[in-house]
């Protein structure tokens, strides 16, 4: 029995903002890597998967950066 597998095409977009410079796509565009994530990278990223016959689906990934704020200043004595 011969089984033909349809090729899947993966693509990433960032909703409402441009993709960060330096974003790396690997494993046939299935993986996105952003090194040294910054507050500016917050947002929703969408992975779209398309079949050669035109069917399509997607999944969203939201990155939220949380941290502790600290303000330091010299006390007058």
C-alpha cells in the first residue's frame, strides 16, 4: 500500500506589530526562537499551517513579560 503525505507549510506572524529583528525560524519554520527576550517582544504570535490543497489552521502564542520594578535613589543625610 502506498501512502502519499501532503506537505505542510508553516509560517509565523506577529499580530499588531512587526516580527522582532533577529527572530530565527527552524525545523521547516515550525519553531521560532527569539534570543534575549525584551519587553518590546511582548505580544501575540501566530503560527499558520497550510496544506498544499489549500486547507489552513493556526494557533496563537502570547508572550507576556513580567518583572519586578525597583527604583533606587540616594537618601539625603
